[in-house]
């Protein structure tokens, strides 16, 4: 199966999923990659600590700095070929929003040995930096798997 439309999902869509979206996009230039949250802070920008972590890792943050949080909808779930979530609790949350999408949902950290990627919101910068690295490692693995 081809995965041309990828959706990254977290809780508020202000930390983890937008970061994953912007890490995957350049690695999968022929894919549509977007992000949303199961309890999104609709319209909010990315947490500044995510921007700081991205800057330290030399990620082009132009897309991140323009991000506006979006609520996950049933239509988004149907549209996506693959939905990558940050934590096991997000699997149930996405399936509750669109039960038909259950077979498309996988953990972003599925291949890293650390399946759940913790929420850095309201944590210190060191925690954000650690989560950044977890997401970057997971995105690199997914990009390799999806490129073949």
C-alpha cells in the first residue's frame, strides 16, 4: 500500500505533531503531510520552546512559525492514508473521532523502541529538546520506510 497522505496527531497540535509534520515534509517531498490535534488549541501557534529546539537543530522553522493548530476531524482521518500519533491514548482518541480510520493509525515511535513520545507542554527546555530528538529519530525511520 502507498502512503501518500500522512497525518501526524497529538493532543493540542502546538508541540509534537506540528514538529513531526515539518520534519517529515522535506524527507517525503512527494507526500502530503499535515498535522492536527485530538483536543487542539485551534488557531494557536507552535509553542516557542519547539521553535527554540528546532533552531538549535538547524531545522528550517518558516513553516513552524506560521503554524495554526487544527482540530482533527473525521474527514481528515478518511483523507489520510496513514495517521501517526504520539501516544497510545491518541489511538483511541482518533478512533473515537473516526472509527473507520482505526486501521490507519500507528505510533510515530513505533520503530524506535520508545513507543510513546511524551507531551513536552509546560515542561522545561531540556525536556523539549529530548522530545525533539525522539520525534526527529522517529521521523527519520518513518521516512526511510515510506520511501521504499
